[in-house]
């Protein structure tokens, strides 16, 4: 289906969201687990309806969990507008940069087991990757980059602000892109001297994982991380509409954005995973530092993972953090907006939408919506 056709369908269906889709009754299991009353359920539906109508969101999936169990999950709106397929908790979405906490956990698991060290150089004769990519010589300071620099976005450049390397040459393979960046795109500063959020840095971490483990990135992460969280049906997303997974939603761009013009597979470690909201909550509950369920990383590793960088007090290793004990990551791509949150109370939640609205406050208001829903689910009445 062409982008213009999808947009016409979306425009025609938005007015039905409040009356038809947002009012769908949440699953009985969710109601039984949370003790949601009719009035509270109506409040939740009203909050979601207001958000979706305000940002012309065709489909949304949310999930909340605590102590190893899901306490509420629900889909709203349409997974497939053309065929009027409603979103269910089983629908998968591209999760964009919410992939980064997954990659960080896989990397830190290797550190925990002595297969990597945070101070290991990445490139050059002494580096984990050696001169595999590009063969060298590299641009200045590249051989000073360590595993920790990549995890904390402090490599000294390759920012996704402006000319994100991962947005260049979509027809190139990962290997060709990395080689080009290392030999042709200079760092802006010495590693460890400034914070520059870098999709490219997390792409490189994916290659580090492959080098150390001898397995493809996605295979290793599924086996070492996701399977242990009870997540079985998760994969790297396809790029084209024709590659859409069986239970994957359809995506809708804004103002010329084409969700199907991306090389999503190349984004694997920094933004390529496909998951449900419940998958993300299960993952978060297994790395949250609380007693139940048992975490897949040691307490010491989790402390390392969530220790803020000296160059950015709001970012640790794969997670945004604050002084209130909240860890989170959000993400967006054309046609996608996602957020994953772990709170100091032990509540974890995720929300996934099949559009994005960068020209509005959609991201901030999605975050606000989820905090409002969390209060509806947990406050005593």
C-alpha cells in the first residue's frame, strides 16, 4: 500500500477511534489482576482516547508489570487501518531506540562474565574489533574509544543530531558503513571528553557482541538475555511492508516520512528490535534491581549499568536515569514511537505507537499519559 493511500485511510478512520476502538474492554485477566473498577476503566479509556485523538495515533499498545507479573495490558485503535484490525497486546511494534537497553544488558553480561572489560579499546591493533572494519588507518582518536565510551555515548562524536551516520547510505551493509565512518568521518572530540548521543556507537556494540561470542547479534541476545526473561517471540524488524511480520502492526509516517524506506535490519543493536509492550515489560522486570523476579544480571552489574556518566548525569549505560530512581528509554522512527520505564516503586511499563509526531509534543505527552495510567492502576480507592 502506498504512503499516500495509507494516509488517506488514516485520516478517514481517526474519527472512529473514540467511539469504536478505545472503548474496547480490557482483557478479563488484566481486570482480575488489577482490580480495575468500571469507573477506573472508563478513566483509563478516556485518557488514552484524549491522547490518541490529540496526536492522530492509529494504534497504541500499553503494558504494566510489577514483581514479575503483568498487571495490565491493552491495545487501542488499529494495527491495520485498511483491514480494520484492532491492536491487541500480542501485536508487535518496532521499538526504535528502546533497543539500546537490550544491547547494553547483553554487553554488560559479557563484562560480568569476564569476556569483556569496560576499559577495553574497540578499534586498532589492541582493540576488540581490531582493524576488521576499514583496515585503517583510522581518523584521529578512534583507537582511544573503549566499550564504556560506546555504552555512555562519550566516544567523542558520530552524533545522531544532524548527520547521523546510521541515516547515511541506507543501501550499504553494516560493514561498509562502519568502515566508511571510521576512515572518513572524524570524531568531534577526544573520547571521554563530551557526550554525543550516538546510534552508530550502539551499532558498533552489536559488532562487538558478535566478535566476542562468535554468534550473530540477534541470536546471542535472544539466547543470553531475552529467553531468560521469558520472551520468545521477538526479532529484528524488517524494513519493507512486504517484510511485515505476521503479528506486526502497520506504520504511518508524517509529512513525507516513509516508515518503509528505512534499513531497519542495519539498525539492529541501536534501533532494530520488534516487540510487544508486554515483552518490554518482562525484560525490564528482569533487570530492575528488585528481588522478584530474579534478575538476569548481578546486583553489581545493574549498579554499573545505571550509574550516570560523568559527562551526563541523566544517562548511564543504555538507560536514561534520574535522582528519583527512575530508569527509562524512549525511541522513535518514522511510523514508530516507544517508551520503556522502570520506577523506584518497582512498577515497570511500556507503550508502543504505530506513528510519531515530531512536530507536536507527542513523546512528552505519551510519557505523561503512562504516568497517569500508572496512578489509575496503583492508587487505592
